[in-house]
């Protein structure tokens, strides 16, 4: 399959999955949503350096330490604010 077509197919699949997740979350309580948000923030914080390394390798932009700090802020630090 052509790479562009493959990307479009992947995007459509991810959007369908996101819509299904959104519908499932619509019936959750605020406490349940908060627990999910906290877990996502903790997971992102724990993976901050690995994600930073991947971003620098993929784009050639920025530095791993700089992106690590950004990832940490945009996960746990922002959640706790």
C-alpha cells in the first residue's frame, strides 16, 4: 500500500478509536476521569526521557534534556497545577 494511503488509513482508524473512547468516557464520574488523568500524567512523566529521545531522533530538532523537561512539565507538573 502507498505510504500516504497507509497513513490515511491509520489516521481514520485512530479517529474511530478515539470516538469510541470518548463515548465510553462520557458516562464516567468526575472521580473516575480524574483517576485516568492522573494515571496518564504519571505514565507520561515516567516516559519523559524516552519520549524526548524519540522526538529528537525523529525530527532532528531540539535536545533530549530540553524535551525531557518539557515533557515532564506537560505531564505531571501541569496535572498537579
